[in-house]
């Protein structure tokens, strides 16, 4: 059974409709790593609202739309928990860069009978990293190259 849930399309559409000029930036990849680790830790703890609140500071999109989307994620994760239980732990899968333009941090959120892959993507237009999307899915086959 696939647990394919994605925020990517919604966040990209919101990003395209908005300006990045008001977003805070993360100074370097180490700061992006810290924000990402805090985010996934809050997801593990079940505090989706705090996780998304933290990340919203680095978005150049409408804050209310992003937070509304976090409510949908929270609802989806609660439904998943009914069938696969609460998350047990997370593991960093990989960090990927496209020069100094794009940066992705991927985590595995582990459950007793399943796992979700979370991807957090950043973009650096000039200096400083900005969040461009957060997505998760249950397609573990994609992890094997």
C-alpha cells in the first residue's frame, strides 16, 4: 500500500504566485540542516503546528496558506497513525546539492509497519537559503538506485 502524500505541487504553486522578498533566509547549509532537523523532530513528536510554524519563517509565500496546508498534513498524519501507529524514530537519509542553488535534506520517518520519506527543499537566489517545499511520501522503492 502506498502512502503517497505530497505537498510539493501546492507549495510550488503558492511559491509561483508569491514573492520571496519577505522571507527570512538561512545563512548557510548548516543552518538549513538545523532547521530541517528541528522540523523532523517536531513531526516525530506529533507537533506538526510547531514544525510548520518554524519553517514558515523561511517561506516567501502567504503565511496563512502555508499554515492552512500544515493543518491538512496534520489531519493526514493522524489518519495514517490509525493504521500504522505513531512514528518511532527518524533517520537522515541524504543531503543533496545542485551547486549553491538548490539544497535538499531527506529523512526517513519510521513506524512499526511502514516508513515515510520526508524531503525538505531549499533555494538560494543570491545569498541565504529559502524554503521552497516540503513533501512526504511512502515510496521507499525510490530510495534504491
